[in-house]
């Protein structure tokens, strides 16, 4: 292989360009990225999972170099208000886990198991994990002095991250062409030979990476690869984004907030320059205008006069991400709605796996089937975790939430996890049975099931356990060792 062409200059295109060029420039493989000036990027996607740290580490880029350039902040986890109406569980926190969590975290698992079996014990994760306390105190997940390992993710301005990665990729040697692909030339065997640009240029390559966004220019429109919609259990297909200003002098939050509204949920993502907000909802249940009214009411005075952007989401995945000599990455390969901010993680994993597959068989295509199986497994694993939020909701206000709760179109795996949890069975063994295919680790599943208050209503007295108040007291002390978020970001 001598030449790789990437079509699309959104976050997916530039992440792919950086990783491939970094990895293979010594081998003399050239990378070209083509992006259209006429077709914009999706312009959202501002929260990450902790795996983005590995992405920057692979590229050798330090936080101090990229974070200020992208208005980035730290993310300790996600808070979920309004998803559950169970007393004591009206809001919960999905934390990123820290080494310091070992003791209180174990206490949380113990309490959740007691509660699951009908014994009265406090089991809301927001009371037991350090990340939740750091977020409450608006601290950065960074120790002021030395401390054990912490895990965290980021928020960032999507446009600025794209620009930063573009500069980095071009610095590494990626050739950047701004033009629109007008036609794709295929060989007799179905492989792609070249893309023809509007200005007349012909870009030939051995491998094409389709990063063209929701339309899937190469994978769907050219190769005709089927798209598998996830509509049967992920109803949301629209989003409205509205930015709001930061409050002067206020500490910057170190969490994403995902608040359940009447027909979906609203995100709030803090950057150093503004808040990114948006409403993800289902067009089967609410009109765009009503959704915008609801979002504006939710945001209050801060959103007065702010312009909105309306987006359609193609939720689902292609059946084969790698077909012929084309690999789809990013929105072109699929998208699970952004509730757990997993899209960039799936992009990163897809490229990392592609590198391993291509190197593993000497740049042939022997590992194509394995690759497709693995990427599909990742998508289905994340899908189960996101679908579980909707299954577990206990809101009663709208048909949207009732339909989500009553929906029986869930995977056998998720059905089995719910069944074992509800029966008070061996949840640990059930998690182990599914292994890495679950994508989310044990603490995340516990945080979600317990955090939504999925427990029997009738409770008996439990043996003495650590209470939420006692755990919080310990967390408050532990959090003192961490830096203030605004202070650490050196803003204001
Ligand atoms: C509402 C919403 C919220 C989201 N929130 C998150 C989040 O919190 N965290 C997260 O990880 N992800 C999130 N995402 C997903 C994230 O935005 C995307 O995964 C990410 O931006 C990558 O997009 P992309 O590069 O695949 O596509 P795009 O940004 O759409 O880029 C497509 C590129 O293809 C180019 N192109 C298209 N056609 C042609 C052509 N004919 N010729 C040349 N170029 C062409 C365009 O010019 C553009 O450069 C969210 C998505 C949505 C919709």
C-alpha cells in the first residue's frame, strides 16, 4: 500500500489522518484528506470518554498544547437528572473511576446488592464515587500534589478540535485538498480506483476511508452497503443545539449534565468559552418547533436571542464497515445517539483496530471479516448500554417515556442482564459471561442500574452499612486534595 485517501474533514477524518500518518509515515505510506468547502461538518460532538486521553498520548500531544486551543475542560462523568422518579434516585451520576474509589466503590457494590435483594441500603452512585464529588465542587480531576491514578475525559469545541487536528495532521505530512468529490471511479471487481473532484483532479489510492458523515458517500452511496437503523430501540432522530454564555466569575463545571425532558434529553457541556447545549428527541413524539420551545424554556434567560441549529441524526450502523478497499469511519459508519458521548471513542477504536488488522496480515484484506465482527460488536455493546437508560426510566409524564419503558425490542443480552438484576441473581457472573462484548465495565453497569433506582419497592431492614451521608462526608475530605477546575484551566 502506498496511498490512502480519506474523504471528509470532520473530526472523524482528521482523527483518522493523524493516527494513520503517525503510524505509517516511516513506511512511506502517503495520506491525502479531501474535504468539501460546500458541505460543512456536523459541528457538534463536544464530549468524550476517557479513551480520548490515549488518542492524544499516541500522538504525543500534551494537554497544555491542545486543551487551551480547543476551549477544552475536564469531564469527571455525566449527571443524569430527571430520568427516574424513584425517591432518592431522581438524579444520579455515571462517574469515571479513580483508584481512590476502591473502598467506597466496594461499599457501593455491596449496598446495591443488598438493595437489589430488598434490603434498605443507600445505593445512589453519586454518593459513593469521588468523581461525583469533584463535579459537585467543580474541581478538576487533577491532584494538587501527588495522588493515585485518576481517570477522566474532556469537553471541547468541536470546530476548534477539528482545526487543531488538521494543523497537526498537515504538520505530520498529510496532504490536504479542499474540494468536493463529484464522482467515484470503480474497478471491475468493485474496488474503488479513484475519486474525481469538482476541479477535475483525480485522486487514486489503494485504500479509501469514508469519513463523509451521515450520507456515507463511499460506503452507502457508491458501494451500496446496507444501513441497519436502530430505530426499534433508540427512538431519537433529531437534535437542536443552542450555545449559551458562561456565567461571569462562576466556577466551570467538570461534568456533562444530561437532563431528561418530555421527549428526550438535553445535554449541557461546559467549555472555557461557553456552554454547549442541545436537545436530543424523537420526531415521532414531538415537532421540531415544540422541541425548540421546550429546550429554550429549560435553558431560561441564558438562551434568549441565541440562535439554534437543528440536526437530523441517522442512528444505526452499516452492516460491514470495511468493504472492498473502503473503510467507513465516523458518522458514515454509524452513530449511536450521543447520550454517553461515545462517537469519538468508536472512531478511535475503529482506526486502532484497522491499523492492527492491516499490519496483522501484511496490508492484505485477510482480516476484513474479523474487523467487521469486532466493530459491530463495539457498536452493539454501546447500543445496549444506551438502550438500558431508556428501559430503566421511570418517568410517567409522556407517551415517549412510557413507550421506551414498555419497548420489548431489546437484545437478548440486555434482557438477560435486566432479568438477573431484577431476580436478585448473580449479576457479577452475568457480566462476566458477556465479557468485553459489553463495552462497559462492571462499575458502569452498577452505576446505571442502581442510579436509576431499579430496586424492589418493599424494603426490609439491612445489616449496618455505610450510609450516603457517611460516604459523602469521606468524599468531601478526599476532594480537598484536588485543584479547582477554573484555577487549573487558568481562565478568568
Ligand atoms: C447532536 C449530536 C451530538 C453529538 N455529541 C457527541 C458527543 O458528545 N461526543 C461524541 O463523541 N460524539 C458526538 N456526536 C458525534 C460527533 O459529532 C461525530 O461523530 C463527529 O463529529 C464525527 O463526524 P464526521 O467527521 O464523521 O462527520 P462530519 O462532521 O459530518 O464531516 C463530514 C465531512 O465530509 C465532507 N464531505 C461530505 N461529502 C463530501 C464530498 N462529496 N466531497 C468531499 N468532502 C465531503 C464534509 O465536507 C465534512 O468535512 C454527536 C453528534 C450529534 C448529531
